[in-house]
């Protein structure tokens, strides 16, 4: 099980039916933007302290491509 990633830009953070969001991520009362997604993917704990998502070995260009798929 994983959160729904399609059409993520414009949705509230941690707002779908996925039950395993960290409390830290659920506490973000914000809407995903391209910029916030990029920040989270590149440095999850830097975006929200206490997130359960591990940091990925990925560069900014790859993140841009990923975000295009999630729009």
C-alpha cells in the first residue's frame, strides 16, 4: 500500500486514504505545489522534520521529471 501519487499537485498534503502517513506529514496543513514536492523528494526530513520517508539518491533533473508525471 502506498499513497496515491497521480494528480498530486494541488492536493492537500497527506489527504488521501493512505493510513501510514507520519504524524509530521499529516500535520502539514498545506497544498502540494511543484516546489514543495521537489523539496520533499530531494530532502524529506528537511521539508518536514519527523517524516518517515527516507532520503533518495536522486538529482533535481530527475525530480522535475517525476513531478511532471504526478501532475
